[in-house]
């Protein structure tokens, strides 16, 4: 862990994950951060376990913490800021950058520093899944199976992800799930995908829950039933044109009640990060739990 700060007078600390994204882009961004060391403090976090102590060590010295990396880096930083007055910002370097895209964060350090100088923020909800927090989307099915496989893949970027998704889709088999909402069973069927959404997209502008908003106090459930795989291209088109919920194979539920999920499938993902959860899964919304830096491109002001 490199916790040496480049500028202790800045109101924001940028935490860089140098292993995120495509190496040439990360290298260019690292050089830009070094050139602007008089404008923003920065440090490197080389693993998920580095991030919490880094933030704790500097918690009282900064008002804003910038996650420079992919959705996994954003998740690691945000987890330490939930239910505090500290503000989360993002410099997107990942493969999908779902959270960053939703809140208008761009790969532009100069613009980000301008946003930091204004220090305006908005409160957003987070989803709690057992003891885990979700900022963006989580779930079981095709996306989680891809996340588990992608985690073991040495290549990164959009094209390897697309190839792996296609391969996983061809081998996809439905899983059985039961959903209890507020004590009442509302679902008991086989699915290809079950998504819990706080925002609209997985990443790369693939909109799984086009009507989701991160500050409405609601969980968006998206259920995709088994469908003929020949319809795969149609589903992809609908996913990228915000029309996935127009399909007869898709059910969309909004709720502010606590959910209980029962399934034999244990391969979950939370914000694109794979994990295994066995037994009953409890899901609930935590209203206004996190402050996010406003940008001029923010869609949820």
C-alpha cells in the first residue's frame, strides 16, 4: 500500500487502483494525476484490503473521496463512506463503469477537480444484501455467472467481456427462485436472470432497469424468464435501447419492503464483483445512505 499523499491541503483524496482498466489508459491517467498533484491529493490502493485502512487513516483530513478505478474500486471506497457526511466521487477506469456512467462521471481529471471545488452532493440509497452493500446492481443468473468467469480471466476490457457473455449465454440453464416480499410470496419460478437494481444499468450503457432511480427509496427487481435463445439478439438490442422491460419474458417489480430470496444457486454478484451466498438472502433498501458528488452531467439532480 502506498499511502503517501501528494498534497495534504486538498479537500479531496483520490484513491487510485492502478490495476483497473486498460493499462495504457491507466498509465496516462496516473501521469495526469502526478501533473496535478498541487490540485488534488492522491494515493494508490493495490488491493481491496488496502482501501478500508487507507480511508480510515485519512478520514478526518478530507471531505471527498474519489475512487479511481472500476465498479469494484467504487464499491470498496463507498462502503467506507455509507452513513457518513463524506462524499463519494469517481474517476472511471474500469471495464463497465456502470455507477460512473449513471452519475455523469467522466474520464477527465480537470473536470472532476472543478466539480470537487464546488463540493455539491446528492444523497442516494444503497441496497443491503445480507451483510453486503450494493450501489448499482446485484443479482443471480447470466450476469453473475459472467462475473464469476470474468474474475478468473486475465484479459480485461469490453471485447473479452462480450465474448465471455456470449459463451455463458449459450450454456445458460434456468435456476429456481422463490421471492418473499413483506412476508408474502410473490415469485416461485425458474429464471435466467434475477437483478436487484438501485440504478439503471450494468455498465457500458446496458440498461437492465430503465426506470430505476437511486434516490426513490425503492428496490427495482428485474426477473427474466427462460426464453428461446434464438431471441438473444433481440434481448441485447432492448438492453441497449432501454426497452428490456417491454418483453413478455421480463417482469419488473418496485418495492420498498424487505425481500427474502430462496434459491439453490449461490453464484451472486454485487456491483459486478462475484461472491457466493448460500441459504436465505435478505434484501432491503437503505434510504439516503450515501452522498455522491454532483457533476455537470449528473442525471439525478
